[in-house]
């Protein structure tokens, strides 16, 4: 694995960890997410950054990490960056709650190859 890919994956893991920290700080409360703009913007910026980094990962790594939904990650990033007012909060919440922890674990396994 190239050093650049290792750094990109480690940064993606860091943003997943940041989301976990935010979720804990705000008691994993969807109602707080819906009403607290700082909670929303913080999580959403992490999603954007994960998408940016995922886009820079080499095709070789994307082929190795086939269980990682690379296109969906990029799509989520694009939605947040370009069409934010149409983001469905429940879908984002489920992403934060379910998909981000799974992504984190998949990225960590990818580093072990």
C-alpha cells in the first residue's frame, strides 16, 4: 500500500472518530441533531472531508476494499457540498449512527492488508 493511501485512510478514520466524539457529546440524540446547527454542521463537515479523502484514494485500494461503498461516500459528499438544503436529516442520521462506525472498521481492516 502506498504511503499516500495510508495517510488518506488514516485521515478518514480520524473523521469517523470525530463523528463518534460528536455523537457521544450530543448523547446520540436525533432531536438535538435536528435542532442544533453546530451539531449538524460539525458532522456534515466530517462527511464532506471523508468524501474528499475517499475520492483521492488510489484505484488499487478501492479494488482491495470492495466492501467499502466508495461511490456512495463520494455521492454523500457531493450532496452535502452542492445540494445541502435538500439533505434528508433522517438519512444523514442513519449514516452517522450506522454507516460511519462500519466504515471506520472497514478502513481499519484495509490498513492491515
